[in-house]
C-alpha cells in the first residue's frame, strides 16, 4: 500500500522545518535605507550628526529622502547632547550619527548625558571596512568595548540580514527603558541589501501600567491620614498639573519639585515651596523635616544632605526599579501616574484640608514660604555692576514667554536658577545627573527644531558655553532664532568658591575669557552686552525678538551659593 499524501509530507518534514520553503517578505532596501525607513516608522524626525569617512554612504542615503531631517553639527559631543535633549523634551527616541574612532569617542560625553538621565537615544556609528576590523587601520577601535559603560545595548552589524531584528530590539529598549542603544556599521555595509521588512511602531509600548485599585486606594488612605503631608514632584507627572493642585489642596500638602519638574505645579501657588537640594529652597528642607509623610510622585531626587533621615516616604513611579533607592519606604506603588493621580484627586474630593491639624499645617506652610519669598526677593533686587546672578535669573524669568523652553548648562548659574526662577509653565532641560558642561546650546538647538513655534533659550556660564560655543554657527546655518544668555563671571565660580571655603589654592578656577558677543557676531548672529540689570533687561528683550540666533553676554558677579562645600 503506497503512503498517503499526508504521510509523504510528514516524511519530508522530518528533514526540513515546516516553513523552510516559505519566502520571507522583503522590501529590497539597503542597510542605509532600511535605517531611515525604520526610524521614520517610529516617528523619528531628525538625525543629529557629524560627517566622517565611515558614514558617507549613509549620508548619501539621508540626502535622497525627505522623511527625516539631517542636522549637521560641528562636534559629535554636541550632536549627541542635542539628541539627548530632544529625547528628554519630546519623549521620542533621539538619534545621533558619527564616524569610527574619534567620532564615537567625541560622542561619548553626550551619550553619557542620555545614559544618566534615562533618555532614549540611538547612536549609529560607522566603522572601518570589515576586512580591517581588528587591525591597525586608521580610526579603528573596538567600538562595542568603548561604548559599553554608557550604551545598554551595543553591537556591530556583521550581516545586513541581522539589521531588522537588531534595530527593532534596540528601538524597543530605548523607547521602553529610556536607555542608550548603539549600532556600529562597517562603512561599505550601508550599501548591502537587507532581507526583511520595516516593523511599524506599536502603541502597546506606551500602554499605561495600571496599578490594582486595591493598592491605589490603600496608598491614598496613607496620604489622606497624614496631618502634615508634603509632595515631592518629578517629571513623571508632566501634564497632570490640575490633578496635582487639586490633591495638594484637598489634603493640605506642602509641595516641592525637582528642577526639571518646576513647570508641573504653579510656582505662585500658596503651597509651593521650591526645590530640594543645594540649589533648592531652605523652606522645602524645613517643611520636609517637619512633615509626617513625604509623597514622591515620579521622581528619584532625594539628596541626602537636604532630606530628613527619618522621613516616612510613599513613592509612586511607573518604573519599579526607581522606588526605594537611597531611602526607606512606608509604601511603594508601581503604576502610571496618568491613571493614579487623577484617581487620588477624585478620592480626595470629600476631604477638607483646612480643618484641625491640617489648618495649623497650612499656616506653617504659609509662614515658612513667606520668609523664603522675602529672602529671595531681596537677593534678586540687588543692583550694581557686575550683576548679581540672582538678578540675572529673575530678569530672565520676567522676560521669557510662559511656554518657553529653557536649556540650562551646568555651573554656578544652574544653582541660582533653581533658587530664584519662578516658573510660569516653561519647560526646563538640563544635564541632570551627568552634569556636563556645554549642554545648553545644543539642547536649545534641538528644542527649537522640535518646537519652532516656541522660544528656545539657552542659559550658560562662561565655563560651560566655551565647550560647545561654535555650535552657535550651527544655529545660524539652520536659521534658528534661539537666544543664548552667557553669565560671564570670569571663573568656574562654583569650584572657585568651594576652594576658597576649604582654604585651598584657587589654581585653575579663573578664566581669561574671549569676547563672547564678538564670537556670536562673527558667526552671523545678533550680539548684545550688558553690565547692569537694566541693560540686561533691554538686551534680553531685543534678543528674544530677533529672527535669528542671538547671544546676550552679561557681566555677572561670582557670588557664593549658601551651603557650598566640596
């Protein structure tokens, strides 16, 4: 008896997988074009980069399409900082392109900023030809070893057909985990054909993480039972201002915020007491020490010297690994605050925040806040030349638009900014944990590209701005009307003042600066100089109304920040 068709098929499949002869879909794209199509499908609008021998084929592909803008920078560090800033600002993946060897090495500082602040960035770097990998070829380095301390995922593409899986995986990881991913491509491989198709973006990657109602309700009861509650807000509650205000009013909480989250709660509100830390307010530290429950909403900021050791803490975050790091917990709650905070506000509607002990707590908040406001108002009213940094920051706060994006560099002015600036809704970009010099200018460029209808203002010190100052020419080339404010105090003021406090020699702390305004003018931008508070207001007003890049250089005094120490 002859075997049936089914038996013949089963016999054949003993030697081959079921779908071995099934042809996989293929779009016929090269590596370079596949990158571009895949990135565009995920909503990437820009690639920041610097040209180099190992990425020329990819640049040719970029030039032949119009879905993604290429933004040429002068230095890979600045390009990576711009990609990091865009990721922080928009929540989308930032992309940076560089060449092999020194290209990647220059890029590492900017990638470090993304790594430290949890910004999802994809770095693409060219590499020497495959036959030269592992040799003494010019600009060769083991890029995966070089990038591994900063990039959570880093691989070299050794076969074009591996790209669809590799790129998709890296995009998912950068999107979901806010990490740096890095792909190295030998330079001629950009022209190789890829067997595969582009994977569309899936909305499940942004699906809210819902906490069980029972856990949410139990956590709310802890907050409702507190007599002296205090909220510490982070970027995790972006877009939830109304619910945050309603909850704070209902339970009678004092409210502080981390620096990137200053815009999420009205700074003029009677319960808002500023930031926490060296650059924060003494009012926040005093009230936190007196509070019987501190609730951390979407933040990991907990500076030991400015927070009470015995604090009773509730922490709520979508990332479970963020909860309870560096401090004890009364309770942790994992979930998306866009679902939890409105639920809290709804549950709080029946509470009366101004009765009994809560009424006394409200009076205490008002007392401490008023003392704090009088102090910083007096600091910001200082007159004279050079201009006190507090006066500079207050003037910026009064002149910029309520929806402006302010990119802060790292330095003495960063501390004064957090102490003095009254936020009216402005988004603040900064190098939060990496704290690199040179962040502000590239970040302002990225902000203006992402939001051309809003003011983009970079605030930098003289020690920081020189790190990336020539990217002002990049802004000119792109015709971006950013405004750069440079506080010129002739020193690395924070370091100089720390050295003085410790009785150390001030070696290396003073600066012999160039004429920053002249450099801006030579680059083709508008340039202004101010040495008094009134001059600064006039110059800043004019600069903000320019239709081209503008730089305002202000002579600032290197005053000592309170509590400063090494």
